[in-house]
C-alpha cells in the first residue's frame, strides 16, 4: 500500500468512524437507561395485541424516537431482551432511520429544486412498507431462527426469573434503590453495550474505508450504468452498501447523482439505511447470520422491483 493510499484510507476510516461513533454512543446510552429504568414488557403493553397491527405501529415509532441506523441497533438489542416482539423490533430497526423527522428534513433540504416533497414522501413510504414487510415475514419464524442464541438465553433467563417470583416475595417492602445507584448501573450497562457494538462497528468501518478508497477508478463505469433503468437501481444500492452513509446525510449525496433516474436515487436512499457494510456487523450483535443474509437478499430484491415499477408509472423522467 503506497503512502498516498495509506493516507486516503486513514482519512476515510477516521471520517466514517467519527461520524458514526456519536450515534453509537447515543444508542448505547439509551440502551443502558432502558436496561435499568424500563420495566420488562412496557413497550409490548403499549403495542396493539393484534400481531399484524403491532407491526404496522412499530414502523411508526421512529417518529417518536428518531435515531439513525447506527444508534438503533443497540436500542433494539436491549428492547428485545426486555420482551419486545422480534417482529416489531425488526420493523422499528429498519424503519426508524427513514421514518423520522430528521431524515425527512434532510431529504427535503437536499432535493430543493428537484421536487423535494415527492422524493421525501416516496422515501418514507417505501422505507415504511419494506420494514413492515420484513416484520410480517418475521411473524412466520420462531425467535431461535432470528436472534442470536446468547440473546435468546438472556430473554429466557429473564422470563424464568419473573415467573419464579413468589407472591409473598412480591409483598416484601424493600428500600428503593438510590437514584445514584441506578444511574451508575445505567452507565455500566451502556459501556458494556458500547464496547461490544463498537467492535463490530469498527470492523465494518475499516472494510468500508477500504472500498471507499478504491472505488474512485470505477466512477466512469458507474456513470455508464445510469442509462440502464434495470441495472441503475441495483448499482446505486450496491454503492449505498459500500459507502455506508448515515441516513441523515445520504440524501445530499443522492441529490448530486444527476445522471441517474429518480427511482435509482430512491433505491439508494431506501436500501442504504437498512443494509450497508457497517450494519452487517452491527446486526450480528442481535441477529443470526443466516437470517441477516436472507433479510439482505429480500430487501434488495423488493426495493429493486419497487424502484423499477415506480420508474415506469411514477418517475417517468430522469
């Protein structure tokens, strides 16, 4: 590796790392406070009892808790251990980076002069529907086929502890924990999550930086695919996977891809927040690798088909 390449890699690695670490920190802090302060099953009780309807509602939670794709993974990891149904967790995990006011505002701002309301609404709607679709599919599978064995053991152990509490024990009056003790416990839980998630995130960032520093020679080849309405959406989804941009900033990149159709840009903006290089490693803290693989293939094909249909019937011009 030449000195210039090393410098480019270092710059790309640190820039992506510094962009994502604050959101990882935010997500792990939230997860730590959820672990200590949120009673088990609270969110589950807030969702509709109907399993299908609860998935619909879970896809809208991003409007209440707007987090990007980096921050949402540790939050979901903690919520699942607290009893949130896996189907709802997956739906929220995929939808929250897109169905939130911060992403909507950044998308609208980036596409000013290019019918921003059309792109913003299309992105939110497509992201929401794809996330809900994944949640529905998850309803057909058992938890052991979706989430990691270690996390599943934590859920089982917690349920067993709750079921073995005797009524007499529940009536024992214990002194309430001091606020300082609970705060320390929350930060300890956050640090534990930060270390585990941060390792996966750093690996993903390193691989992303390697691709980013080597992708420039293929820029002309990428532009040549822009005129092919079938391949262009797939090409931009692959680009989104490699670049691993944050959902709050990727619209500013997509808006500059003038040679590509609106549908291809929409595919870029929808697939990236759901599946990219760093997310593959983050998802492994919650999900089984086999499920991540099939989920990635399903999301890719769904967005690809939807983008081509939209290009034919809605976005008729580049």
